[in-house]
């Protein structure tokens, strides 16, 4: 796609700058980022591109090649969300953070977005648009924000403008991604380590169920609230407790009876176990033990299905069919859940068989034709040549 020509077609003049931020896939460590745990995502080679140029009309003119809705906003109306569900809330929320910090836009800008992250697939199309916007306006305004600052700006946009109480993982992975590496991130301190994905003869395969997840539907925020409730009840035994991720299995076993709500107890059970699984999985990868990494991926999916209840029939069907295929080392849902994608470790020679058999079995079970992507791990947000 010739985005430069598309910009001319839409706005009648040429773009002056271009930026990119990737989507992400999380290998393990699901629904623990907002609980203060470790996660293990990597940036993908596909994401969102933003082309822009000044317009001297005192307007921000938002256009997307993915969504028909066009929005023009005067420069004095950049700090309040639009109607719920508007795609513009994602970039607008990031721009609002700069305006609230005292930065002023002069003259206005034309902005054209295009993304090849499948919307609703759980691969963080929202984080990609947030981070590319934050990255671009940090550059335009010479604000001097670090990549960690930009991740926080994206997260704040998601909270305030999209209404999703997400953790920091998605935006952090989009900002900090490194080719052929995953990011071992402590979501409490934001300390992180790049871990090489040395998986000779094994590929990451992302399977799109085409059952879109909708994190603003309330189920995601409900899980956040249930985890907070678990922490509140545990404070009767551990007054200083701030996050579920502070608990190891032994300590949790001693105090879990303080959680009287059975749903909150199941949520806490998943978080504590998933935090340990993530630590163990990274150790296994560093040791070259992909079989153990794969077993931990499978265990993660089961926990997300039974204790966290965020998989549903489509993700379960995809994972269950993957587990049956020879050459699959591990498979699990990835992302927020309630639809979206699975991620699988598949021996390279088995990838064609995997795509054929899992695709056929999933379609037979659900009536939906899935898509498969052999993932390429890419770099984080950056300036593009125009």
C-alpha cells in the first residue's frame, strides 16, 4: 500500500513525517500486569503507521484507512473523550496527556493512520495506535519523554478515554520491542530484560479465532475489580499487601482462606500461579528447555480457562485442537481473552500440518474460518522514512 499517495488522496497535500508502532503477542504471564507481576511479551513485525503534516487550520483532522469515521477537532477540545466506541479516543487520549502537561499545538495537523494488526484479535491494535501517537507527538513537541513515559501515556489514554483498566504490558512492549527478543518485564517496577528468542527449528504461530474480544465490554474491568477485592480481603492477614503478585505459592496457601468470595479466590489463584509460571518459563527458555516452556504455556491456558474464566469456547477449541497436533510444543490464549488469538510453539516442519489440521478442526467445531500468522518478532516504536 502506498501510504504517501493515500495521504495525498485524503488531505490533498503530502505527508511530512511518518511513524510506526507494533502490536504484540504475550508468550506467557496473562492478566498479571495489572496485578504487579512479570510478563513476557514480544513486539510483532506488523503494527500501526501514522503519517502527518501541519494544516494551519487550528484543527486535528483524524483519518484512518481502517475505519471510515473521520473526525476533526479544534485545538481547544483535545482533553475530553469522544463518544464511547470512537476509534479516535485511542490517539486523542495520548495527545490529551501532552496538552495537560502544558504542551501546546500550533496551527493543527492532519493525521492518517493505517494498521495491519487485526482489530479485536488480542494482539494490541489499541496499544499500537496509542504508542505511535505518543511517539509522534513526543517527537513533534520535543517533549523529551522516555519510552517508559510513552508507555504510561498510552496506558493512561486506555484508562481515561477507552474505559479499559489495562496494565502496562501492551504499551510497554510496543514502545520497547526488539527484533528476535522477548521482554521479561516486572510490571511493578518496570525493570526489564531482553531475552533472545533462541528457538532453532521452532516457530511462533498466532491463530486468530475471528471471535473478536471487546475489552471495553466490562468483563476485563470486572476481572481487575475482582483481583482488587481479593487483595482487600487478604489484607486482614497481610495488611501491607498491595498486589497479588507479591505472594508466592507458599504464602498464598497460608492466607488464602481470608478471601471469602469464591470468585475472587479463583482469580487470585490464577494470578499467583501465573506469576510463578512466567518466572519458570523464562528460566526454561534461557536453559534451552522448550518442552518445559511449552508445558507451562498449556498450564497457563488451563488456568485462564478454569480459574480466570477468560477463554471461552473459541479460544478453548483453538488451543485444544493445537494440543492434538504432533510437533506442537505448547499453545495458549494470548491477550485479554474473551476471543482473539492463541499463540503456539510449533516445530518448523510441522507448521503446514498444524495450519491445515487445526484450521479444519476449528472450523468444524465453530463454523468460523481462522487465520494463522507465523510471527516475526520486530522492533518497537520508531520514525519511518517518508
